[in-house]
């Protein structure tokens, strides 16, 4: 699989391709887009089209990904912010600040 150079991270000695996590989330029928980042933990910023909750997305990921690949934090909103060129923003600070006022639902996985 070829992808972004920054999409491969090592967590506890195990390699995680963040793009794989994005693709698993994108398969959900109520997910319109997803950005997955690593900042000490795996975080998913997800655009949704319906009444989906954090717990449902956690269960979805559990069925499709190894436990160490499941995002530990989720931020759900109607859309993930984009750059002026239409690309999804992949900067954590910008995502958090721009999603804050857009009806965001936040959740963390307790392990």
C-alpha cells in the first residue's frame, strides 16, 4: 500500500497505517469523510451524515481493525474542515479549532 509518508506510525512497537484506519471508518454508511492523526494517541475526525455516535463507530472499528489501531479519541461533525483547495485539513490544531463550533460530538475510548 502506498500513501502519505506521515501515515505510518509505531505504537508500542506495532506499525499502524493511519490511512487503513481512515478507510475502515469510510466504509461505514453514515461516514462521509475521515481524517485520522496520531498525537500521542490515534484520533479520528469524522464527518457524518446521520445519527451516528462515538460508541457505534468504536464498535465498527473493533469489528474491522486490530485493537491497537482503533482510535482512542473521536470528533464527529457534519463535515471535516477543508483547505481553500478543497483538501481535508490534516493539522490537529486547525481541525480541533474549526470543528469546535460545528456541532461536534467528542468521545474517548476507555480501555
